[in-house]
C-alpha cells in the first residue's frame, strides 16, 4: 500500500499544530493562575520559551520531513545535505533575530510603554529581516540549482515554506496586536 505523502504531511502539520496549541493553552492556563505581578525578566523568559517551543516543534522533524519528500538519489543526497545544513544554519541565525524582535516587543507590550518611535524601529527591523530572509533564499536557490534538478529545488523550497508557515501561524497566535 502506497502512502500518500501529501496526507502524511497534512497529518504531521495538524499534529504539530495541535501540540503547539495545546502547549500554548496549558502554559496560558498555568500563567493565568499565577500572580499578575510577574517580573519583566520572567515575562521575557516566558515569551522566549514560547517562541523556542514553537520553533523546536517543527525543527525537530524538519530534516526528516525534507528527507521523506525529496526522494534524493545517493549522489544528490551526498551534495544536498551539507548545503542544507549551511542553509538551515543561516536561516536559524535570522530566526534568532526575529526572536529578539518579538521579545523586545513583548517586553514593551507588557510594560505598556511602546512608543511610536519604538514601533517604527521594530517595523523597520522586521522588514529588513524579511528582506535578509528573501536574499538568503534567493542565494540558496541558486546554490541548490547547481546540485539538484529544478523540480527538486522547487519541492525543497515548498517544504521550507510550509514548515515556516506552521511556525509563523503559531507565533502569530501568541503575539498580541500593538495597542
């Protein structure tokens, strides 16, 4: 019996979503029972933990998901995985910058002291970071095209986009709107 890979990815996506949602719900419930006079450092640690849990949930299985869907030959695999590790390392560095932006925002939001200038700076930082992510993807599309056929390069970046969308969806649900 052949397993439909599309349905497998959907199941993994739903499972990761449910786990991160459950984790967020449980954490929120526990935090609601705590005193409302938490220290700012504790709040920053909480936000950082939430961001890291979300990222870790998908990062844990990212390589396995990529391996499952890429159908690489042994020669392709030999060239793909070192380049994949380089790309993921650089992407993780950019994601760490996003985490810092989120934590800074969370701290200002909790203290209710976000100024217009700070909001503008965070928005500028975020847009610059998004441009860096786009530049990184464009750079690595070219590199992956040197070792893989176009269909596999496209498939790989589709997988990356889907996994990033899962992380971004969960993060969006945990970040309050600017007031």
